[in-house]
C-alpha cells in the first residue's frame, strides 16, 4: 500500500471519526436542551410535525377531543376546563378553548395577548390538527380539534405548548451547521493531505528518481531538498553519498588518466635510449666500425645508453612503487647532521671532480638533532636534490650551501646552490613526475624528470614537506622538513625504531 493511499485512508478515518463525534455531541446537546431522550428521537421525525406534543399532553388532548366529539357543551364548563389546564400545566402546556372567534378559556401559562390572532382558523375537516406557530421570538406547538357546539357555534380546543426557541433555532440551523462543519472538515482534510503529500511523498519520489539516476551511472546532479525534517536529513545524507560517489568516480578516472599518461611517458623515455642502442648496434652489424677505435666508441655509447636505460628503469620502478604506496618505510632514529654528512661524503668524488664547494651552516651549539627516517630512502631523496645542483651548475665559482634549522616539532634542511635557477613559471611543477623545466638543457644533461618526484614521495612518506625557492640566474634552494623524534639524546641515535610505515 503506498503512502498516498495510507494517508488517504487515515485522513478519511479521522474524518469519519470526527463526524461521528460531532453527531454524538449534537445528540447530547439536543438531549441537554430539550430535556429528554424522546426529544432527540422526535427532533427530526416527520411524526414530530404531526405530533408536536409529549405523550402526556397528547393523552390529555385525546381526552378533550373525545369529549368535544361526544358532549361538546361540557367544554363550556369552566371548572372542568380549569381542571384540564391544571393537568396540562404540570407538563408545561396549557389549554385554550375557542367559541366562534372568542376564547372561552385561555390558560394563563402563556400571558400572550396575541395568541388569539396567531392561532389557526376554524376548520371542521380537521385537516391539520397539529402544527407550530410563533409569536415574535416565542415558539409554540399545538394540537387542535375543531367541532361544533350543540347550538351550532364553531368551537376549537387547543393544547398548546411553548417550545424552547433555542431548540427550534437549533432545529433549523442544525442542517446548515452540519453541512458547514462537514465542508470545513473535508476541506481541512484535503489541505492536510496535500500538505503531507507535498512534504513527504514528493521528496520521497524525488529521492527515488535520484537513486535511479545514480543506478544509471549519472552522478552529475544536485539533490536540493532544504526541509528540516527527517526527509530533509535523509536527502542530505543521500546528497552526501552522491558527492562521495562522484568524488571517488572522478578520482578513479583521474587515476586511470594518470596511469595512461605514465605509461605513455615511460614508453617515450624508454624508446630514446633503445633507438640509440639499436642504431649503433646496426652500425656495427653493417660494418661501419671498420677501425678498432670506432668499434670501441660505438660499443662505449651502447654501454652508456644501456646504463642510462638501467637507471631509468630503476627510477621508474621506484617511483611507481612509491606512488602506489607499496614500499614500507622503516623509520629509525637518525641524527640529521650526521646523516647529511654521510650523503655529502657519498657524493665527494662527483663534487671534487667538478670542484663544487659544500658549505655547512650548522646550528650553533646544538647536540644531535634526532629525526625519524628511513635512511636508505631519505639518502636517495637527498642525493637526487644535490645531484640536480651538481648537474645543473653553470657558475665558475660553484657552491652548495647546506643549512639546518630546528624547532621542537621538526627539522628543516635547506640545500642552496648558485646554479642557473628555475623560472618562476616552472617552479610549481618541478616535483611532478617527468617534468623538466628546460627540456633542451635536460636533454644534454640527461635525466628522466623523476628525481624530484621521487624525492617528494619519500619526504611526504616521512610525514614531511618539500618545496623549492629559486631566483633565475642566482640559484635554487630546496627545502624539506622531517618530523623530530620525541625523545632526543637517546643512547644510540642510529638505533632501530619499531615504527614501520607503508
Ligand atoms: N638545482 C636546480 N637548478 C636548476 N634547475 C633545477 C634544479 N633542480 C631541479 N631543477 C629543474 O627541475 C626539473 C626536475 O628535476 P628532476 O625531477 O630532478 O628531473 P631531472 O631528471 O630533469 O633532473 C629539472 O629538469 C630542472 O629543470
Ligand atoms: Mg634530477
């Protein structure tokens, strides 16, 4: 059963219930105003019109009627009439006897001078013996019997009862009021039904339609239901879910795009050395190398290209593993200064060969600065950075400044060279894979464009940050931070730390 039908049923139920309640109340009200339960029964009976008097009044009336038929002249007897009137008065009614147009007896119950005029005329056929009339605001019901006295005069006997004007009024107004009330109830119910339908059923339908759209794979829409009720909350949750889905789908698409690009870059970068190797090898096969020197040169080039290729494959492999977060980080307590010394020591041959001076700017008077590091990987990152400084150096007075700053949380290392610098427009991209600021120069110097991308993966894998500042023509500064180890000055700063990260 749909909510719509349920709502309709419940509203109709409420409507019927309220009507019943209303009828019950109206009934009780009538009993209260007329004073007896028969009043209720008589309230709308046709019988009521014909028989507007109560049973006792009616029986007295019948007695009077039979007397008027059998011995009409006894209705001249004032004592008798007073007696009857007394009986009637006990049931709140009164007697009125008319001869021709003059009253013989009029119960003083009524105190109504206009009664004579209000009463119906003589009618021997007695076609309408029961009816009501009103004098000004007051309502009366009567039973009448017309007869002839023995002398032929027209006589009428009336049993009259004054009725509550309120009862009469409600009798008249009740149908109108009832219709009005029912109308109001129906209209109110319709409005309520519409309201609930709008605030519940419609949003639910919208939600369903949205779910269907998602099912069809369409996530590019916005569910905009700004109500504050449960349905609003549900819609909000639904909208959040849609956004998450959309994000994850677009992330997946981007990843896919990334991977495609990576593969195309890799193929391109592998092809260059392979083409060279192929060319030189073909030269040898074709007998171009007719002298031993030429052969040696060709083989030398092939060897160098193979070494390049090996390095490239190695870097690609490392980068892709880092990118997929497949290499675990084995973090150990490491003294940052000693570690940097080790790195520089490793490059000493390269540095001396190119007569590059490394100038250390050690923080004054400090002990060991312990950081958490995967030494092997971190060395790789630092060597990539210093390697760039060495590789791109273009000044006669070559210099690399190493400085270290520490705060309670982290250690920041700066590696500054006085090389060519990096153009500002290239600076934001140098940490992206395969990015080379000046491809023509890089072609000369060699390099995959993966060095800094690998360095960034490694530094971020340590929970650190890497960035660069550069002034073209003046030099480049590469900075990276590493989180400090909490308990400094331990017995063995190079000791293993049971913290493995992946
Ligand atoms: N110290 C530096 N001086 C000048 N340019 C640099 C320096 N370090 C990096 N770059 C620029 O950033 C680019 C990216 O560096 P990297 O990722 O190591 O790739 P590459 O294999 O080209 O060295 C380099 O191609 C170079 O243009
Ligand atoms: Mg490099």
